[in-house]
């Protein structure tokens, strides 16, 4: 066994230190944001006369070449240089020489990292919002096809009242509309430029922070340098939006699992989103729906991870904040992939109308309609009508009750109020949904 002061022990300790502190595998994904931030910073430094125009031009040309090298796969990433920022800076030195050293004037890695992270969140928030809109469109299209399709509505997973299947789908349309707005709010939360805050106290140079904000597409600059370099609330806002979206996706997938079961048989998933069993030839497993449901906890874990990292940090920057990006990026990847998979499932599933209508038959599912009839026609108090119908539907009453022949279609049509399941109301909701999505498209949201 090697002694603690042996060369082998020393090498292992050095390797551990390098591996333990490195973040390159994670933050290299933000290369576009890092290079854009550096270009804007160089432009601002030149505008303010802090560096020369010629140095700024060399820096910008070098950064553009580095971006091209990364995107073409030609960039030589060096793990020993720890993170993307040092890798880019080292390559810039190779390309343009000493002028590269002027880029970091009036900038700390603290405000540089915060700027990169905010740009990244702005980008992924817009992408996730667009994915929500695509899922909404798939739900609208299937709803429009099934306005007159009757299905049993459930409470406590027991048959409750007949509803339009389009009404069911539109409930999820509403959920994902709120999720799209949550991603808009997350984008707005990140839309503040921290660059110019330095390590924590600002800079001694005459920076034009508003110029840099405009170049990078930020709508405002940070008001407090200490808060700016240590704030990660915008990451929490994004992961919370992702977590809420995963909650709604999980609910949708739970319904899909139930609807596609042999016991219900309301839908049939396409082969692209289901699989067979390795042992049982008859099986069609709703794999994608189950995986989305399972991945929900993973995104929740990302939220708890960042909350826990932030809860004990003193002002200002601490190295703990390096641990914000793995959960952020994992949450972003997971919710984006899940939204895409759910959109495909909805778009390609087969709706089995006869099975739905069969499940919506029987006097039990019309019990509320019977009670309402007794209230209207016999002026009974609702609770008395409720008791009579409950006994009747359970076969416990010997008394005859004068009840009309109500069909599930009659039950649905009677609920002709805004937000109700009557076909006229559902059709109006669907058309309103198309109008909402058209407005969102005009706003550039998808």
C-alpha cells in the first residue's frame, strides 16, 4: 500500500482536485451564451474607450472563430482547464495573442457566469414555452374531432357524469396554457443583465451597462452588484415552471395509462409510443406515458437540489453555485423531451368512440340529472331528490319514481353554460383555443 506522501498518492490527489472542481462537461453547453456575452463586453469596452477598437476587433473575430470551431466539432476541449470560460480564453490567446488578455477587463468570472446562466435560461424557457404550445395544438386538434364523443367523467376514479371527450382534452389544454405562461415568467425573471457587477462590488471603469444589455437582448440591468452575482432565483423560477409542467404531464400520462388499459379501452396508442412484452405476446405497454410519469420526480429533485444549495449561502458568490447548472440542465432536457413525447402520443392515438360511449351508459351515471329533474318538475328540495335517486339507482327503493328517459347526450347538452360540457360550449372553447394559439404565434411564442 502506498504511503500518504507517495508520488501515487499525490497524483491521485491532484486528479481528484481537478475532477472535483471541474465543470466543463456541464457548462460547455452554454458556449453560445458565453461567447455572445464576451462579444458584447468587448464591444462595450471599445465603445467606452477602455480598450482599443483594434483589440476589440481582434477579440471579436477570435471569438467568432472559436464559436465556429465548437459548432463544427473542431474545438479542442481541454478538461484540465476546468470550465468553458478558461477554455475559450486559452484558445483566444492562441489565436490573437496578448490582446486576448484585455477581454477580462472590468469583468469577473462571477458576473460572467451569471450572465451566461441568465442567457441560457432565457433560451430554454422560450423553447419549453414553444413545446407547451405545440402540445396545446395537438390537444385542440383531437378535441375538435371529438366534440360529440361521449365519455364517462370520473371523480375518485369512479364513473360520475357523462362529458364530451373534447371537454376532457380541453382541461389539459388549459393546464399547458398556464405552463406556457409560467415559462414566460421564468424568461422574464432571467431578463436582467448582471454583467458589470464584477466580483461583487461593481467596476472602477466607466462601463455602459445598458449598451451591453441591449446587445445581449436584456430588458434591464441589475440594481445591486452583490445580489446580481449571487442571485439564482431565475433558475428556481425555471425549474419550478418545469416541475409544474411535469405535474400536468404526469396527470395526462396517468389518464393515458388508464384509458389505454384493457379494462377501459378508450384509446389505442400508436406503435411508436407503446411496446410489447418480452414474455407476453398480447401486451401493449404505454411505455412513453409511464416514463414521463416516472421522470416527474426527477425534475422535482432538481428543484429541491437548487433550493438546498441556495438556502445556506452568505453573500455573495460561493463555489456552491457551480452546482446550480446540472439540475437546471437536466430539468430542461427532461421537460422538453417529455413535452415532445406527450405531443406525439396525443397526435397519434386512436380514440375508440364506441368503448367510450358504452362506458357512459347506465342509470347510475345519470343520477344527478334525475335528481335535477325532480327538483325542477316536482319542486323537491335537492337533498330529498338526492336521497330518492340514490335509493333508486342502488335498487333499494320499492317506490316508483316518475323519471324521464334521459340519455347521456341529453345530460351533456343540458350543461350549456360557459365552462360546461355542452357541445356548443366545448366548440366555442376549441375555437377560442385556436385563436389563443394564433395570437401566441404572432407574439413569436412558437
